[in-house]
C-alpha cells in the first residue's frame, strides 16, 4: 500500500511530465485546479506531489457505512491528501484554498446530476462536472488537466497546459466551453492509453437516462 511507502519509493515509481504546470501557479500563489479522469492511480499521483511539498486538496462523496468512509479518509490522509466531504458547502471551501494559492484536485469525467454539463465525448453525449470551470472563473486559478497512466514500474503523470478561461465571456457559455475543452483533453489522453481508463459507472446519456438530483 502507498501509505506504507517512504518518499523515495513514491517518487521513484512515478514519472511526471510537465509538472511545472502545477508547481508554478502554487509558487506564484495563483492556485491550480487539477482535473483528472478515472485513470491510473490518482492516489499515487497525489502522494507524489505531497512528497514534493505540495498541499493537495480533494473531495469525496460521503460513503455508507460511515466506518468505510472513515477508513477511506484515513488512507488518503496518511499519504498527505486533504479530503473534503462533498456537500453543499464544499465549493466555498475549495474557493478559499485556491485563493490561498493551493492545489485542488478533482475527478472530473462524470456528473449525472442536474448541475452537470453536457459534452460531446467519443462522439456521444456525456455529462461532466461544472465545478472545475466554475472555480477557474471565480478564483483566477489555473485549470490543468492531468492524465495518470499505468507503467511497468509505476505510473506516468502527464500534465497539459492550463485551459484558457475568459472571465469577460458569458458565464454560462464559458462554463460549457471550458468543460468541453476538458472533455476533449480527456478523450485524447484515453485514446492514447485506453487501458489506463477505468470508468466503471454510467457516463453517457442515452434514451433510458434518468437524471439524478
């Protein structure tokens, strides 16, 4: 388990590509939103950046039973991650961390709720969270997509350049545009390494789709 590894093992089993896109906005106190799909081992990726001195904040849906959720939190906190409970107040907490120049990491390739944004994904309609685009618009933090893939000796963490966000544009349209750019980047990365993507829940919206609250 990663929680039993020392920093040397965590770092030696990971290769980071273009991670300046994460370190620079944190060093500049601008903050950075890291959007990732369900790919590779993102706990390992988070541990890599924690081992290099970054504070990594993320969110998690409160699982039942509570005992399972507490074990989940304990594991992630043991590798240095700060996990917030996904509730009505979490966006305010995330904004606060970003305004302090921190790194916020969000799994962002699935959101079937009413607040999700419809995107074109692999030629079909899917729905992804608006949160990354909203946070980028409201805080001015960089929005970076990252794809974590499996390698023979660990993982590869591939960081893409920040997505350009236009604060002067129509808010609703810009959130939709930025979310589509995010989806396009996920699609390109998955096409290059499909076996690292492990989405095991519904993502596409078709004729029998029932919207969640």
